[in-house]
């Protein structure tokens, strides 16, 4: 909803108590904002309303007025009479109106819910022990609240196909489906890929794809998230772990500069899945399928896991000593990364200062955007590099400038963060000419030729913040522990910086770095890490607003009014 | 060639006697465990079996169930356990203590008669290693040396619990030695009347009981002596020297393996000897029953029967020792002292004076 | 002030003061006990009678057809107070006889060093697959040995009768199709 609607409120009467709700809000949303819940299956705040599950039935009424005169009809006590509708109505297709009365706890409402639940459970299989949805299943939850606890249905249950692959990442169990049609509406309205539909009638109704089509778009896994039961399951997560063991940690998707808000679900240091987290200013409640697979880099084969000096595993202290000795010889150039967090970029800029680096380069990673939640810039934090002053202009895809400098003999040592030098356009001869100090998550051509390699952590193993396409600073948290023996990236950078200037290194924390950043970076004034909140804060793009960023129009980004949106989103958060 | 009867034969007898007493001591340990088991509704040791003997049908399992082979296993265990010596002990005394504890216990049996033999000439001879006239004095003197082993063990271990155990033990020994000595004086006053040819010989005491047992007509002496024997052998309720609840193990806390085994055997040897002395003094020795003439025939068979009967009485006494142990709780130390000095000693003195007067009156008549 | 009643202790009689009658009665008691039959069970040879509802070592059971009943729902792992249970869930491969059950444990471990024999796993199991049966004697030479793996659990558990035959009915329904055609 817009900021205006939130500001303006009206009064409705819920179960006999007058409550303030936003004007024009959907009744279910309005009640949810009051901290209560009207049970529902088919309604979803980001999808169109169909009203076919009937679970959200409530008693509705308006203050009575005389039809002829328009005068309020009063009862004996002089209070305006309430005209209750003869039958309960569905809350999801009701917009709040001033003076509206609703009953959510009356016997009639409870009876309605009982009846709806009994019908839904008639043919629902007893699959809970093997169903992945168990534990976060709306049907389970409402069955405990409104179910009768035993079945009056003595006939044989309906049989439907149980293991249909309707897409490369989606498995459909038709018996579990309660025909809420959320997935159909999502495919049609959000993903713009209209492949799902119901066939057959009555209790034989079955969800299926159009002939010859599959649910294979890059947003298909969102249907799993919004499915209120276990009908749609992710083949990647299927039977891997029960959800009640998983710990959800708020994080940020690093796939592109959209910075979709996510939750990382892990158990005992192992990540099992990533789901989107609602943020109406960034990604609503969606995210890409490709972004959900990024957790696999934690246990990837090419992960750099140990400190290395001249290709041999060594200790952290030895690697630091070797790197410092190399960098102290002077003529150091730095290749920064838009994949590092804001705090790391800031400490890197401090290190650049301490090292008196001859130049700082950066590599761009651009791809095709889908105008939804995958932007053209495939790095999460390009704008962070601008804010921290690492770079002043948009980077190129190739390090040609650096190559020339190497050829000219201006550079002896190269400090590389994350980037693959060969892929970024440096020739073997150029790489051979300099001593490379590499810090990154994975092994690549940089680490293969590096004198010193420092393993860095994935976004899941540390905390920090990214600045997304709308200059919105969003923070991510530590979901799983770092690999054994690997220090935090911030600690590494601070140690390098301190040794370069001869100080004794400290162990910087993210909030401590933020205190420094808030002083030094103008647009971060007055902010602190905790104050970012779960939804992030938009900051003023300042002089960077006019840069020709590559992102085209997508779900929450419009290049035309880019700077304005950023500021506005910051105001609402 | 008279060195055979003069030297070899006594040596052979002595070894036989030692083996017999040690065996009885070993099986007293078994009896202790079995009887305590029965009293507590348990079964006691019933698992140890010898390879061949144990597999004889019926007899083997029966003996195994009785635990007959258990003392063998226990003995072997004591022999082969690692001999640990704590670093803080006084070495020489530490090694000497168990020997000093055991030797007096075994020495006393030299003067113990254990049967009689009526030879072809009709002369009754005692079965004893050395029939000395001062038998009972010898026993009192030597057996009280046993306390030196305990005191030495307590002191040489050089740690507080053994030290306390040793102190308690010595005080207790001194206290009850007096009452013990005084309690048997009336017995010998009656048994060794002037002109009688028995003296202080134990054989003589037994001979004097072929009619009436001394225990019956000197019950106070018998009772004081019995209590004193309990105290002297450190048995419950007088085991203040060990007292595992407050002194951990008392004087032998720092001892293990074979050296502990020696203490263990010494304690049971004390019981055996104590029982034997009590049987000799107050229960008629090998005499059959009070007022019943011994039915032992002359010759070897009679000798064997008398020895067996004597052994039976000893076993009964050992059983009584065990029985009391699993019935009575341990005394408090002040109670031990009060009993010894305030009750038993005056009682023994009174008993002595009473009997002296009685003998004086008896002699006048 | 609370009301107190002072009970006079009766003075001991002469016989009582000698303690001898008391000792005699004590000896009588112990002798009486000695003559009663003992109650010892000769354990390895004689076994105690295990009551029906005894909670012994937790085991996994199969149904009469030999199908493993556990579907690795991990409720037992969740409910286990000392966290003794560790399940790696797995999928039943397509084409197998029990394909319709879909899920079975790939690995099932119960750490008997942790297990407290509370029986909550048995109580929570929706498939009646885990039972605390009559095994009470567990020993091993290493920590690893004390962790019962899936094979061991099924070996200990054996087969128990199945009252519900839920999955058999399910399979029959799948073969026969909807009931009201």
C-alpha cells in the first residue's frame, strides 16, 4: 500500500472493540496489522482476490440508516443499530469501511470454519509424516484450531496422482492440493508465465500445466512458498530436513543488485534452503529460483578453504606476514569487488589509504535482466563501492587500465578481492609480472597464481550490509559458522591495514565499523547498523544519482525516478 | 640318625600346623562372605570354578556354588596384583608391619593342643607342638605382640587415617589386655589348684573340664574373655582400627596387594587362634559334652575323632564371630574405652576377688 | 510460643543396661534372616520377567510384509529430550514396491550413551515404527559401538503386527482408483 493510505486511518469495530485501521485496506490485511489473524488459504496480499477457499468467513455489519431519509436508525438506548448481514461474508474480498462491524470469534464464524475445514480435510491424505510442509502448513495449523479431530467420512478417500513433476524444480502432489489457486494466480500475475490451471470438476479437480508446458520459469519456486499445503514441493529441498529443525536468519540475496530480502534456513551449520522475506520496497514476497541455489557455494568444490603462501597451506599469521612483506615493497594496486559488503569495502578503502596503493580498479559483472527481480548488475553492492569511495565511476568489465599500468611497470603487487584476473582480461604475461595477493571465496586463476591467498567468507557466514539498486542499505546476518580456522573478512582487512601502518590490529565488529562509516561517509550520517532494521534504509544517492547505471526498469526500480524512489523508500522504512 | 625325630619331625609337624591354620583362616574368609550373604538374603561367592574339579558332574557345580574355590582365586589375586607402594611411606617399617602382624598370630599355635591320643599303654598324651607349662601365658604374651604390626603399619604409612587407626588400635589393645588377663585368672585358680599337675598348661585346662565345662560355671570369666577376644582381634563391633566409614581403611589404608593380604590373613588367623583358645578354656576343648564322658576310642581313630570334634567347636566359634559381626553396629570410640575400663576391668577384678574368696572358703572346708 | 510437650525418657532397666538381651535379640533376627530363602536372581542364566510396558532399548520395527515402517518424519528426533536420535531422511526410489510411501530413513542413529529411555519417541511416532522393547542390557567397547545404526535397530526391533495397514490401503486405493467411479 502507498504511504498515503497508511497515514490515513478509519475506525472499524472488531468483536465489539473499535480499532484504527488504514483506509482502503483489505480486511484480512487490516486485521493482521492489529496483531490478529483471520484464517485464510487462497488470499495472498500480493495476488488478486478470488475468494474460493471460504476459510475467511466473518460476520459483517454496517450501522443502519433509514433507506428513505438516510437518518441513522437508533435502538431504544439511542445507539445506532447495526445491520448484520444475514449470512457471513468472506473477509478477503472486503475492503474496510468506516463504522464497519465484524465478528471474528462468534459461534457462527467458528461453525463456518469448522465446516470449511471438514470439507477440506475430507479427501486430504494423512501424509503429514512424509510431507515437507508439515510444521509450516496452514492446513495443519487451522486443523488444530478449527478441525474436529476425527473424521465422519467413512467412504474411501479420493485418489489423485501424488508424484507429478510439473517443472524441473517443482513436484506436485494432487491429493494434498486444496485448490486455492494461489500458484495459478502467481504464474499469471507475477511471473507472467501462464502455465498452470485446474482441470476436471468437483472433487476430481486437479492442478496441472497446459499441455506441452512446464512450470519452469525462474520464479517457479515461489509457488512452493505460497502453497498453503504441501501440494507443491521443491525438488531441491524435498525430504531433506523437517522445517522445525531449521533456524531462519534474515539475509540478502547476492544474485543481483536487486538485493532481495531472504531468510536462510540452516541446521547445525548446514544450509538447507533460502526463501524470500517480505519487503514491500524491494521484492514484495518473491525471489528468483537461481538466487535460492546460491547457498551451494558454501560447500562448493572450488571453495578456497585455507590460507596459502606460494600455493602451500599456511597459518593465518604466516599469510599475513607474507602479504605485508610483499605490500611493503610498494607499488601496490588493488582490485576491489562489488561482491564485498559495505563494511568490507570501507575497511578496504582504509587499507588502500594505509598501503598508499597506486590505483584501485573494479570489475563489473553485467548480464541480462528479467525486469522483475533479476537486474542487469549481477553484483549485490556496486553502489557500496561508490559510497565508500573505492571507485568514483562505474567499472568496466575488463581491467584494461590496470593491464596497461602493469605493462608500464607501475605496479608490482596486486591485491585482488574476489575477482578472477584472467577472466577480467589480464593476460598471463601481465599476471606473471606482478605478485598477486588474492582474497576470495573460491579458487580461480587469481588464486592459482597468487603469492598469498586468503579465504573469504560467503554472505551466510558473516554479517554486514549491501546497498541495492535503489541505494537502499540492507543488512544480512550470520546464518552458519565460518569454515574452521578462517577469520572474518573484516578482521583480515583490519589486520592488513594495521600492519601496514604499524599499529596493533583489533578485531573490528560490524557495529564498530558502522560507527566509523557513519562519521566518514556523508550519506550514512546518523545511521547505525542496528538502526537499519530488518527492512533496510534508503540513503541519498547524492552525486552518484546521475551515473549511467545499467539496471533497466524492474519490479521496484525505475531508472527514470531512481534517486527519488531511493529517498522515498528510506523515509517509509 | 636321631636328627629325624629330633629335627625333621617337629619341622614337618610345624609346617602341617601352619598349613592347617592358614587354610582355616582362608576358608574363614569364605565363611565370612557366605554367612554375610545368607544373613542379607544373598548368595555370596558362587562362581569361581577350578578347570577340572569344577566340571565333575554334581560335585563340581555343588562345590562351585558353595564357593569352595574362591579362597584360591582370592589368594592368587593378592599374589599377582601390582604391588604399589606410596611414595611417602617409611619403607623399612612399611614392609615389616604386615610380617609383624602375621608372625605372632601364627606363633601362638605352637602351644595350642588340639586333641588327645591314648596310646597302646593307656597313657593319654596331648596332641600339641609344644606342651609347655606356661601355655596360656605364652599365648597372652605373643598374641598381644600382634598390635605392633598394626601400630607400625599406621605409623609407617605416614598419612593421617592409618595413623589414627594405629593409635586407636594400640589404645584398645592395652585396655582389653588387662581385662582379658584378669578374666582367665579364676579359671586357672580353679584348674591349677596347689598340688595339681597341670600348671598353666592348656592341656591341663582341657583335662580339668572332662566333667563340667568352665564356661558353665565361670560364665562371667567366659563373657569377659569372649568380649576381650573380639576386641583383641579387631572384629566388629570393635574394629576401631579399620573403621572404614570414618578412617577409610584405618591402619591398612596405604596397603595393597600381597601386603594387604598378609594383614587380612593375620586378622583371620587371630580369629582362629582366639576361637581355639576360647574353646580350650571354656568349652571343654575336645571333650564331648558337659557331664558326658568322651566316647573317643583309644588309638588313632580316637585321636582323629577328638581333633575333629575340637575343630567343630572352633568352627562354631568362628561362625559366632561372623554372626556377631553382621548383627552389631560398630561402637563409638568412647564407648569402647568405657566398656573396657569402667565395666570389664572392675568386673574382672571383682570376679577374681570373688573366686579367690570362694577358693579360700572352699579350702577351709 | 508454641506449645511443647516434654516426653520423659523411661530409665533403662538393669537388663537393658547390660545390652545383653538386645544383643541376643539382634542375633536372633540375623539368624532368622539367614535361614530364610534368599531372593537373588542368578542374572546371566536367569532372566527377570520383563513387564509388557517395559521401556528398554529403543528399536525400529518392520511390518509383517517386511517393510520398514519408519518414514523419517523426524518427530522422534525433535521430541528426544537428550537429542540421542539422529536421522538422515531419504527418498524411496521410484519403482520400488513401497514407492508410494515415498520417504524412508537413509540413516537412523540412536546414541545409547545419550538415550534416557523416556519413551517419548515411541509415543510421538505417527507410524508406530519405533518401540522401546524388552532389551535392557547394552554394552560396548567404544563410543561408536554404543551408537545404534539403522541395521542394528531393525535387527533388535524385528517385526511387529500392524493394526492399521495404512500404506497397504493406500496402495490398494492407488491401484483401484477413486472409490466412487
